[in-house]
């Protein structure tokens, strides 16, 4: 299965509140966009036209919500056919979904955790292989945040590595999710990252989160990125080399100018890591 076309630089999740200003002008700071394809499959009219104009200016990535890679229900083949047409029409550079499940006898509209077991590895890897065969492309699966462990047969990193190898797919590395899980479940996020395969990383996500009064961290994408997550991204660049990175903001979305400040910080970290890597070489 051929690898998907790589993008470079710092990208932004394309959200409807930003379509207006982006229709007028797409700043050079934005190297690529990402969308959830389910949110745009049937959009037409003026909103669809704005999406067409903006998405055509930069490479487009798609990160899905409803593929249900880990679920017990049969894969939704009509949906996958519609998705294939959408990806081809918009010349989508990279497509993937979450390493989780979201449907059991119907959509649950939640991203629920997989048990970290050998059985689950074989189950989800087989479904990923089928999706890749039907789409005729590799997909990138994201390490999700989770708030309960369903099994200790494997640890999280071993589970992810086993799925990537058996499915022969790529990884969408969510840096914030690594941080959130490490805090909620008590492990060293840098040691976790060091166990992941560099050659599988297609690109990365970075985002903000919130902390409940009881200390639980929730992956909301509704706040600015905090310093420890920035530091973890910088560590990942130094460990793996610089990879494309997308800034997510899904709740309490601020004006575009405020989002661009964080996006420029991503680009600055990429430049610094690349320069340091060149000096070391």
C-alpha cells in the first residue's frame, strides 16, 4: 500500500467560524488544512462554496470521526464509498481516524477506548487493512485520549505499535493526548514517545485541554496549548525529527488572529529543531 503524500510545516484545523476571514485571505502561516470529512460530505450552498475556495488554496488532510475502526459493528461500506469519492474529489493528502470505537448497533457519537489486548489488536488491524484496501491508500490512525483502562494485558504503547505493524498503517501522533493520558494514568510521556516508530508518523496534532476540579484532564481542544505540551512537542521534534503538525481548536474558538499566534509558535519550534538538528549533523 503506497504511503500518502506528505505535507510539511504547521497546519490548522479548518473550522466554520474562520471561513469568512479565510475566504478573503489565507495567511502564509497556514501550510495545510485539516477537516473532519463527515462535517463536509453533504455541505452545499454558500458554505460549501466557501469551503471549496479555502480548501483549494492549501493541501487538505482529513481526520474522521465515524469510521469506527475498533467497533463491533460491520464497517459501513456505503459510507466508505462516499468517503473515497470525497477524498478523490478534494485530492486529500492524508486521511485517517481514531484508534477507538464509536458505534455498537448504531452510532454512539463518542470516541470510546479500546481494550489493550492482543485480540483487540487483531480486530482493529484487520478493519484498518480492509479500509486501506477499499480506499486504495494508507490511513493514519490517531492515539486517542482515554479515561478508563479496559485491560492491562498490553500497555498503551505496545498496543499502538502492534496495531501499526499488523495493519501496516501510519500514525497521527496527538501530542496533547500523550500528555493527557500520561497525567491521568501516571506514566512518563517522553518515555512513551520514545517507544513509538518514527517511520510511521504521518503528522501530528497539538491542542489545549481542561482540568476538572478533581484533577482529571479532559482533551477538549477548547483552550490554549500549555507550556508542558509545547515542551513535549519540542522533545518529539528533537527525538524523531521535525514532522508536520496541526493545531486543533474545537471549542471556544477564538478569532483567527489569536489562533495564528499559536500556529506561529508551532512553526518556530519546527525551525529551531531543524536548525539544531543541522548543527548536530
